[in-house]
C-alpha cells in the first residue's frame, strides 16, 4: 500500500501526518543547528526502511498549511498529482 507521509513544523509545533490525518505531535522550543549527514530511510543503529519511497521533498514553507496540535485534531490536504 502507498501512503502519503508528511512532517510539518509550525513555530515550535511538529506534526506527523499519514494520508492527511495527524498521527503524532511534539513541541520543541530549541533552536537546533544541524551539521551532520541527513539519512532518509536509515537508522543509525543499523536497521533500514524495508520498502519504497518516491518523490521525497524538503521545503522551507508550510506547504500544507498544517497546524499541528497535541489533540491530533489537524488534517492536511494530500496532493492528488
């Protein structure tokens, strides 16, 4: 099965969405600066994602107009094309 998965950040609020429905949330006020390698589909402990990924995109803006919250009450519109 194919699924649309998105991690969206708004201010200090982070939400994970699966097929448009918010499934996870966290709040973090730290100003992190990342300088390491970005791994997608790999786990530092040695386990890897067993499946296929397509059209991975990293953007700077709130493309889905997400508003993540602790009640998991948010939703986003999944692109159809």
